[in-house]
C-alpha cells in the first residue's frame, strides 16, 4: 500500500485504492453542511440545522461515470462504481478538498470535491484531458440518489410519497422538491446542477440502473444509450445528468457540478456562465487556501505524531463537534479545541451548560434529548470544560454569565458549577460504600450495572478531580470558605475510595449487590479496568505509597499493541456487568484496544513526568505506527479511531474512525501532556514530559491573543525555565503579554 504525507500542507496522498475499508475525508462549513468523500470516488452528504435536525441529501453513494461515445466504453475516475482497471490512481485528502485522479483509455480524469463556504451544497470539479493523438467525444455522467430523510414524522408519512424530481432547463439540472408537511425547515429540497449544457437527464435512478444490472454496470451505459429524460416519485428519486464534450488531442475540458439542499428552486437558475464563474472561483479558493487548522503545530522526532497532530487532529475534532450532541462528548471536544479556538470552545460549552438541570446533573444526549436514564458523569466533564475555558481566556467575568436550566429558570456559570458540586456530594447519590452511584452508566456507556445502588469507582476519581478544579477556582476568586468546603468533600471522597476500592494492587471498577466489578477474583473476565488507575493519578486520589503498584498493574495490562479498557475480555454475557460483557471478546469495550482510555493513561504518565512511557503509549494510539500499521488495521493513517479490535476474526482492525473522543484526548496528550502547555488562571505554564531521546522540539500555539513560537531544548532533568524573546525569566510561566503579538519562547529543560 503506497501513500505519503505533506505535513506542511496537511495533505495525505494515496496511490493504491485497496485499503481494506473506505478512507474518508469529511468536509463541513459553518452552516453544518457535511460531506463524506471516500478515496474510491463516492460521497455522502447531509445537513444539520441549528436545532440538530438532520436532512440526509444522499440516498446512496454519489459518483461520476465517464463514457467514450464512440466505443461506448465507460469507467469511473476512482474505482467506484465501475471498478475498471484504472491507471495512475491518486487520491489527495486535504483540509479543504479531496482530489481523485486516474487514467483510462487515453483519458486522464480528475475530480475535486469541496464544500461551498456559505451555502448548503458542495462543488464537484471534473477535468478530462485527452492524452491521445485523436479527437475524443466523451460523456460525463454524474449520478446521485436523493434521500431527504432524517427528521421525525408520523407513521405513514415518508419522503418517497412527498417528493418528486423535475428537470429545470434554466439550471441545467434536476430539482427534487420536498413537500413533506412535517419537514422541519425549508432547506430540505435536493438538487444537482451543471455549469455546462446538459444533453440528457434522468430523475429516476431505476431507469438508469435497470433491474438486472447494478451501479457497476448500469443498463443505460451497457446499452450505449443516452439518458432517457424522465422524472420520478415514490420508488426512486435521483439526479443523473449527461454532459457531452468533444475534446481535441492534448486538450482538456472542465465542468463544475453543484450538489446540495435549497429552499427555493429559483436560486438554481443562474445561467451557465454565471454558475461556472461562481463555482470556479470558489473551487480555486479552496484549492489554493492554506489549511484552516494550522494555528497549533508540533515538530518532534516522531513523524507519526507530526503528521496526525498537525492539521488532522483539529479537523477531526471539529467534525466530531458537528456530529455529536452530548454533554460528555462535546465538553471533552471543547476542552481540546481550547488549544486553538477558544471562541468555538465557548460556543460548544454553552450548548452543554443549558442541558444541565438545577439539581446539578446533566443529560447525556440532546440530539435527541436523552433524559430517560441518568448518567453519572456528564456534569464532571462540564465542570472540567468550564474551568479550562476560564483558565484559557482569563475571563473571570464569565462566571457571572447566566444560562438556563433544563427544568426552568436560569443561573450563572458559577451557580451551574456549584450545582454540580451539590449533585456530586448528595447523600442519595452515594451507594452503600460511600462511593458515587453509577446510575444507568458512567463514562463507559456499556457498563450497565442493574442495581439502583451500584457504585462507580471511576466516578470517585472524576468527581475527585472536579472537586480539585472547583476548589482551585474558588480560591483564585477569593471564595475561600467555599473552597474549604469543597476541599473537605474531596478529602472525604479520597479517604473512602482508598479505604474500600483498593484491592492491594489496584483500584477496582465498581460495586453492586452481585459483587465487585474489576477485581482479582473475577472468573469470567474483567479482572482489571484501566480507567480507575489512570484517573486515580489524574485526580490525586492515589497516595504516593500506592503509586508503584498501580503503575505496575497498568503496565501489565498494556500490550505491545496498546491499552485495553479491561483485561481479560469477558467470555460470556454477565447481566451484572451489562452490555459490554455481551459483546464478543475483543470487541470495543470488552477487551479491545480502547484508545480513548489509552489517552487517559498517557495523561497520567505525563502528570508523573514519565515521558518515555507516555510517548510509547501514544504511538500505539496514533494510527499507522509500528504496533498498528494501517495496512493491517485498515484505519486511515491521518485520523484517530476509538478502538483496535482484538477479536480473532479482525485482530487489530478498526470498526470506524473519525467520530471519536480519542481525537480530543489525542490532541491533549500531545500539546497539554507531552509538550506540557498547561493553561492556568495566571497564565500558560510549561511542564513538558519528554522522552530522554527528545533533544529539540518546536511548537506553535496561540494564547490570550498572542502567537507563541516555542522551542524546547532538553538537557535532561525535570527543571524548566523559559527564555522569552531572548530574555531569561527564571520560571516556567509565560508572561502576560499585552501587545497581541508574536513571541519566541525557549524552554530549557535541565
């Protein structure tokens, strides 16, 4: 499998389409129009409005067919959908576009996909070049099928019965109007238009494909026919256009297609010249623009870190923000994006704040609202996100900003934080051991203990860390009495957790009426879970005298391939553990190499200054390393995945990538953990955790309006001092600049 990176540009180049699964790029704009483009040459698209209502534009993969009108031979630029033996294949996934090119039958084809920056549509740029010494007549045939589904509607209402395609000559395209009376908004009618004259069209994909054919060999192309100029409703609604080009030897032609959603058919009727010029200008800007995700960067001795943690990690996190609407998930995503875009992080945090109840607990999901079950952890992540935002910006006035409660009324941000503390410390929120209740589940959705008094040791750690953060903030703003109260809550929780949850070697995972989860005597699997160990360190609950045993237990869990969530995997379903034990051994939470949890372990190593161990684990998490080559895992080499499966049938393969909190924690592991760029109320502290072999490292980061160019010189040791703009300052805290300028920071480790 051949591929490489341009790390400065943020581009990935693939030269062999046989990857084992789709290697996608995902584009999105500020309107939350989202397009997934596969390396094999197809796309899926959808639109998510401000109320989180999704409209799926595509009903099946969209693609482009190419046909020689003289020989009737047809093919596609990527392998999909015809799977003809193309030559000189290349797929370039970049931050602003995806470009796929190949050659077949003397025609070089190139298609570029990009998102319109200010509209709910995407642009396809198709260029065909005649590489032969004779004139060629070539048809370009873009194909798509409309869905227009995704919103709630009463039984018996559906899109096939309330939408139909029509050809719009003034637009050189097909429009599919959504007349569903329960449509959530008006931007929900689909279209495909061409910047060049259309010689034929088809709004009925069944007529194009045929009944005894497929997308691989459509009937119309097999028979050498032009499109039949028909429309459709009910059974199958789509848009297929035919552009014919006479291309002289050595010459090229270019056509643009706009594919998207609209609220008005009239907006499509711009005229060929106007549309072509508009789409060409937008595409040229997309092709020439630098990566929008370049304010945060690192150059270290590990290329595996550089290529994913520059550009791609931020790209992935921002995509997750659109696709996820959950307090736990989005708060963690916001914590990561604080490193490069505090304003965006604030917007995401505020979406989370308004999904907290006045008693202090928060919902898990709000897309749709999921308040049937109480999850024990969302308010901890909300606490972390809010306090980190204030550290990042220094905006203490933010604590006085008011937000609604889910159950009515409103409170200041500080009141929201205090409500979380009340929720954490309520006596009826504790189980028989004095450990916080797990409720339906905690961070591990799949650990569903069927006991209303079931207790989560991980929640002890998360709540303990939340207490630490609230106490720290309270003291900083001068509320020392309240800080003392929270400190006492922390001590009480720390003491009881250490009294009842440590089994002599490590912390157990949970308690229930059926017994202890995650303990040595477990017979079915799940003897140890990694999260209580990592978070015992991150929360400070683990006392120094137990640290060596906890670290040794985690080291025994960790394999050459990474960190499983629990070990060993459960062999059979245990109703007292819940859904995770019902998964096959090695699948996701049940013994898979669970990268989100592995990142927690990396952060714990960094807190202890264990740079060698932190980097070694992170390299097992970041794709396409020695332990997880993409040729084996089938994971895109440029984005994080949640888990490497350990089931024997798919050993170290992935289920999916892109949509995972591992992206957020992977970024934090690098920049906040290993590079040690730690925000606090008084400024940016630099506390790196480098391997001994890392001698020279550089990074860029914006902080409170200033661009910091950071160079590390590792002379060995733990003491950190800074040289700021050529002047030694004798501390590890970046000064509070007031010029909104660019500053050079040299970090001396000695």
